[in-house]
């Protein structure tokens, strides 16, 4: 049975209710997906559930960088810099198509966060701690060289620049490929299944009562250990477990806005000062450039963080101050996303000052919760949690599990070896698609999203008669429904393809065709199709209109 096919969902629910698991993971964001993969590949019998789609929480709403975290150096968090620096290189090896080297320019300006000496020293320490070598080592640039590197910078303000190596990714796709790889290792991963209650045996957590979002059906999942990787919802699960005391989460909201690349045609990524003393990123991606992030305390609905007009103004002002010729206006903002950082509360500290360190809490009834941390550190966080679970299981019974081996487990689609092989593959894909009117962006989009799995999509495309953009997107959809538990139209346009953020016009263009195709595959009736249409309209409105938050 292919448990990644949307058509196998009922069988998957049956299977989950009948299996005795070693581990149940609550939450299918980057952290939970990493835990499921680490545990399954060590030989544990694993189930993972998420109440929404995989990655629909914070893990599709980040800055999408796999980075050593220069800002942590400023906060003297050397351990985070060292660990995440090393992790970047590992995750790049596991999925070179998806975790792509990206040079970052840090322009020096009068009264900026980093002066010249501090930038030079900071980036040197950063490279050293992160183990960066060769051409990737940081360089300090003169004013002229900085402006050559990025001509859109304000020549009256820029004094010089630091130039260093980072990686960019697609957070949702990285999460999905971890889920898929975990399933290939034997895990059962189920989206749209909410943990309502926990089960107990001898006063220890022994599973959960879960409810299917679509049918309302309830199932019990039994497991020797339960880990909550519920991100911003970690305290909700701790409350269900009656263990919400001592440390708590402190949620902060981060917004990104997207403009077309034509309106902010950056040659490369820039990390820059904004007037209130913070720093933000501007990152070119495909035909778009995105700008972010904000960092403000959040007390609203965790299920629905929204972009406000104030967020948009803050980011546009910041960008216009450094790229004055762009003269970006609110009308230039095509799309946006807002995410919540699940940080650990520290008395007296502001949103930006809070540590990004991860922490594990174990309740008296054995619920293990993990919170804080970074997308970049997901693999290492997972390793730590699973080692704890494996030790505890070993102590309880006569079992031993293998050591973690996720540092060498290539993710689905990532079988390239190095970045040069990704480029060569992209050229092959372009050679096939160019005669049909597709361009380098289209080939790059497919290869960076799906890696080697692009071959599977092209196989479906070749077999069809429609050789237009619509034919290609339908091939992509068929692949996602069969291999990625893509169950709703928003799953497709947001987390599988990123189109809602980076090509929002194409969402309206293809929505009806995609709904019809999904209705055919999954047997949707007219009310279900109407519901899907409404949910997509709402997602488009929330991404592109900034008065909604004021009305909620
Ligand atoms: P989530 O992704 O939120 O996953 C938790 C999951 O639990 C959700 O999918 C939710 O649906 C599920 N869940 C909740 N309750 C239940 C329940 N009752 N039953 C079942 N499932 C449930 N990190 C970086 O390394 N690089 C960056 O560039 C970066 N930028 C960031 C920018 C912003 C604005 C933000 C907010 C964060 C950023 N981060 C970055 C941090 C990073 O995104 C997070 O650390 C990471 O995504 C958290 O993943 P998670 O799996 O812990 O949480």
C-alpha cells in the first residue's frame, strides 16, 4: 500500500488505529517530520499526526533560509551558531536541489547594527564556527565593490559591505521531503488528524484520541512514547496533559511580503538595517523578491496569524530606505505570509531578544515536548529527542535501537551528490521543455521543488496530450496527489508548489482546473468543491489584502 497517496487515506487511518507504535509524534512541521524520520530510520515503529496539512504551521512561514544565524553571534549564542553552521552543510548534502548556496550581502551604513570592524570580525568568527572554507569564506567589500554587487543600494548611505555564504530553501518542501523519507523508512504520517485527548496507562501517556478533519471519525493511536512537536501549539498539548506550568511559550509574529522581481530587481540576497535598529532580508526568488521579517509579540488566534497594514508599512519603509530608487508602494505587494515563532518565554526580554534555543520538557506522565529552535537545526533537534526516547524504551524493555543516521539519509528527490549535478539536471529539463515554450524559470522551479522527482512529473506530462502550462501543472498535481498526501486545493497551491506566495496570479488562472481534477480523483461532491473554492479564496485574500486582520 502506498501510504503517501491521498487515495489510501482510509486504509492509513485503519492501519494507524490497529498498530502498536513505539512512538507517536504530534505535529508535522519541520521538527516533527525530522523526529519521525530519525526514529523510523533507527528502527522504531512510528506514527506522526498533524491537525492541518504538513508544514501548515510555522514551517511554511519562515524566511526560508538554512543559516548559521549571524544575529545569534551578536547575542553571543556561540553554541547555536556552531551547531546551525554545521547543520547547513549537512542538510545541503541531503537535498542539494532544495538547500541551495546563496551569497548574502550585508551593506555597511552609518550607525548600522554592525560597523566595519565588527562585521569583519563577526563574519570571520561566523565562518570559523560554521566550518566555512574556500570561496565561501567571507569577504569585506569596498563601497564601489558593494555597489557593483548590488546597484540598487543607496549610494549615499552605503559605506562598504560584508559578503558571506548562506543557504536558501523552501521550508514546506523540506518538511514534506522529510515526511516522505520517513514514510519510506516505515513511518505512518497522517495530515488533517487532530489530537483531541491523550491516553494513559499506569499514569503514563500511552497514545492519543485523534479526530479526522474530513469525516469527523475518531481513532485511538497507541504508542509507548508520545512526543509533542506542536510548535506554537506546544502549550495547548501541555494543557491537555495537565502539565502547563513553569516554562511557557512566548509567541512572536514574523511577516514577509512579496513583490515582483521587476519591481525590486535585486541581483542577490541582502541582509540590511532598518530604521528601528533591527535587520531584515530581501531575497530574490524566481520571478519575485520577498522582504522580511517583522518580530512582534503575538496574542491573537494561533491558527490564523495575519499580515496587517502596519506590517506592510514597516517592511516597505525598511526596503525603501535602502533601495530608494525602487519607490515600493503598498500596491506593489502581491502576496505575503505571517508566521509564529514558538520561543521560550524569558522574563523581561523583548521579542527580538528572546533566545532561539530549543528546549525539551518532560511531564510527570511522560509527555515529551520540544519547543523553540530553528528550521536549520531540525535534524539535530530530532536526533536529541529520539535518542532520549530510544534510551527510555531500551531501559523499559529488552530492545536496542540503531544510532541516528539521518546525516547520511538523502531526502526524496535529493539524489544528486552535489550542486553541479543539480545544475546539469536543470539544463536537461530545460532542453526538453524549451521547445514547448517553457523557460529557465520553469525548469528551475521544477528542479528546485522536486529534485529528481521532476522526472516522474515529466513522465506524466509526456503521457498527456496537453503540452501547455496547464498540462504541466496537472502533471504536477497528479504527482502530488499520488506521492505527497496532497488532499486539498490549498495544500497544492500553498505547501506543494508555493504558488500562493511566489506566483499568486497563476492560482486564479489554474484554480478551477485543479479543483475539477482533484474532485475527479477524490470523488468530491458539489458542496465539497464549493468549500475548497471558498478556502482558496480566503487564503488568497489573507495573503494579498491587509485590512482583514483589522476586521477579525
Ligand atoms: P510547526 O511548523 O508550527 O509545526 C507544528 C505542527 O503541529 C503544526 O503543523 C500544527 O498543525 C501541528 N499541531 C498543533 N496542534 C496539534 C494537534 N492538537 N494535533 C495534531 N497536530 C497539531 N528558522 C530558520 O532556520 N531559518 C529561517 O529563515 C527562519 N525564519 C523564520 C521566520 C519567521 C517569521 C518565523 C516565524 C520563524 C522562522 N524560523 C526560521 C524558525 C522556524 O521556522 C521554526 O523554528 C520551525 O519552522 C518550527 O517548526 P515546528 O515543526 O517546531 O513547528
